[in-house]
C-alpha cells in the first residue's frame, strides 16, 4: 500500500511570495489533514477534510492560508502572502473514515521563508 | 495554559535501561490518547494508543493512563539506540475528534 505522498519536499521563498503544497492521501482514505509543525513543537492541525468537505478549519489563518480538496482525493494548501513565521514543516496525513485514531503522515514539506 | 504538557527534555538513558516519558493534559473530555515517535527529519508515526485507565503493553512499550490525574506515560523497556527520537503525546477530545499534540520529548539512548 503506497503511503501519503507530498510535494515538494523543500521550498524556499521570500516573504510576501506565494507557495502551494500538494498532498495525495492513501487510497481509500476519506479523511485528510494538514498540519503545521514549527521547529521544536508538535504538529498543529490546520484543516481537516472529510471527502471534499471541510470538517474543521478553526486553526487555519484564513487571511493568508487556503486549502482545497475538490474531488475528495488529493489536496492543495496555499499560503499567500507568506510571512517569516510560516517557516515550518507542513505535514499531510490521512485516515479511513471513522478511523481518525489511525492517521498516517506523509514525509512533509519543509518551507523556509526568508 | 497549554493543553498538553510533556516532561522537558532532552532525556538521555543508557542502552538497556527503562525510558519514562510523561504527559499531562487539561481537557477532561479527552477520551483517546496517543504516543507518536518522530525521528529527526521524518514524519510522526503512531506507536501506541490507549483509551482506558491502566496499562497497555505492546512489546517493549507500555502506555499508562490515569484519567483522574490527567496524565499519560510511555515506558520503553530495554531501550535501544534505535529508540532515539522525539516522542509526541497527543489526545482526541470526544467532540472535535481532532488530535492535539504536545511539543515532544527528545530521547537519546546511549550505547
């Protein structure tokens, strides 16, 4: 079974630029999560999708962050414009519907904002 | 007040010893508790989950939950250098069912 795929693995941008991350979950996993992990901290949930609907986006900074999962499979997370404090690893995870206890994480995208 | 507090690290133990990792949480509605392991530069991987008070054993790992005291711990017996990683405590609250993570404890097992 293929794992959660993410791209790119690394990205370096300047502040005020835009950036997008892509995630493809494990096949058959209806629930998809985006987390932000700042160095030295645990992951923080940004948004959770169930199929193509948003379940929770309470911690997503909506003035600059957006995410979509139009066809209920892969997802993109965008930051526009980026700030220095957005430097972090962005992790995508997925789980089967009703099995939120078993989340599988992708390798992450390390973003550096200069 | 932080929702999840983990014992400050880094923690170093000699090979073969027992490593003890602790976590306290503030949400009394929490029902499910998890321990994730994260190697440097890698993504978190689930190693244990526990729902009921008491102990749960899986190989060299034992998770302990005390809901009255609002703490959960992870014991690693016969620690190996390959156990060196950051261990993240996390919990679900029943209503939101979103995972809330602690900041992690870095464990180093010395050969």
